[in-house]
C-alpha cells in the first residue's frame, strides 16, 4: 500500500490553520481509502485493513480535537448554519460582500449629502452674517473631506451668474 497523507498528522509545520488543513486532508484521504477497502471487501482478509483504517481515523479525529486548543479562530454562527443547511459558504461570502457594498454606497450618499448641506449652510451663514466668514472658512477647512466647490450666486437683477471665474484672482 502506498504511503498516504496520514503520516502528516504528527508534523507540526506552519501555522495552526495550516496544521488543521493538513489534518483534514489526511482524514479525507483515510476516509477515501476506507471507502475503497469497504467497496472491495473480500471477506475476512479485508477486515484487518478496514479495522486498521478505522483505528487510524479515530486517532486522526482525536489529534484534530486536540488541535482546537491551539486555534484562535472564531467562525460566525451564520456560516456554520449555512454549511449545516448544505449551502456553500462562498455564497454566504458573496451575499455578505453585496450587502456591505450596498451599505457603503448608502453611507457615501449620506456623506455627500451632509457635505453638500454643510457647504450650503456655510454659504447661507456667510451671507447672513458676513462677520463670521473667517470662522465658517475654518470650520469648512477642518470638516471638508473633498475640495469645496466655489460659491456661485445668482444675481436676480440681471439674470447673470456671479462667482469666481477661472484664471481670475477674485472673480467679481
């Protein structure tokens, strides 16, 4: 019989998760070998082989159980339930990423709306209370996430827009 991956169980190489992965691969290999031995059952001569594989499987499970003490990994209950229900955990991950992306877009929209509100409120405060312009600019400077758009005022008298003109120093 060719050497199987079951001999890996005694080695402690890599991180604890690497060890768990190796142990699980070894268990899968032993289960495969046991299923082949059971399907090719040839009477009492196969009984010893099957019994030794079952003993090896039990010791592999014991080793895996001992390994849990070295792990500092928490698996969310939702994922465990997902797998227990026979569903693919990759689907859970994809759905989770989609939900986070939607929430991110929503929060970005809120931030943009608050930023626009801040700028409009600042313009209105400066218009109503010109003496507070320096204070308003300081607040805008410390709270601005993005560069503030220049203030554009409409002149009702002649229907034109007044504001900074590109390339000019003051614009008015």
